[in-house]
C-alpha cells in the first residue's frame, strides 16, 4: 500500500508499506530477512522543491527511501530480493538544464522480521551521483563518487571498520537510427579494512 500526496507543487509526502511473507516450506532461506518482514515501512519521505529559475531547481528529500542510481550495479534496491533494500537519510536532487546531481547521505535499514525496521548506524552510504548528456557522443553519461563507512566487517580474516571509496563513470544510450543500445561502465575503488 502506498500514498503519494502532492500538497503543493513544492511539497510532497510519500509513504509505502510492505508485508513480505514466504509461504513455501521448501524455499531455501524462506524465514530469513531476505524473504520475511511481517509488516513495515518501505518508503516514507518528504520532498521540498526549491525553484531558482525555469531550468534550475533543487529538491530536498529526507526520510526512508530506496536509492536507485544508474544501472543499479552498485546502488539499487535489489529487486531480485523479496525485501528490497531501503535507507534512512537525505539527498539534494539538483537539476540544472539537462544535468542532475544528487549528493546524499544515508544509513542502511536493518530488517527485523517482527519489529519496526531501524537504520543501522554501523552501515553508512554517501556520495554524489550525476547524470547528463554526453554531448560529443550519442547518449548520456553518469559520473559518481560513492563512499561507505561500515563498522564491524570481516574480509579474508581481516576485521574491523571498512572505509571504501568508489569513483566511476558510465556511458549509455542508443545508437542513432538503429535498435542497438549501448552501455560502458568503469569504476575504481580504494579504502581500508581494520588496520
């Protein structure tokens, strides 16, 4: 169930609930948090839009929300899961002409199968994601920086705090006068875990 209330052209409230129940006894992991969340809030946020000019505006969004950026390889709700990922946080969606830039800061929402889901202060995701026309080439380009700050992780016997940073770009679109789509994405990561 959801509601999308546009109070004025500048103020919007959105709420969406969910109840995910697995009834198949033979489904592997059927009682895990990937498949089961009795009743909860999937999205619940407010938008405040601030117009500057006809081609420039900023929308401030705060609350619980699914984050969807680019091809969703790195940031997306995970639609293959019965319980998509959600985050508590804020973002500023800035539009200037054909370009959109979205700086954001969020905390991952941890699923509690029988109680209200809460954000995990141990798992932070932040960054800036921008999209616009490629101009020189047919199609569009995404440019992004993503950061995570996770406490209490373990990789190959090393445990502690994880600080990871990702810089990336994606070129995507459709070849003119054809039915061919194209997409090229590359990213580099750096950071540390524990000591």
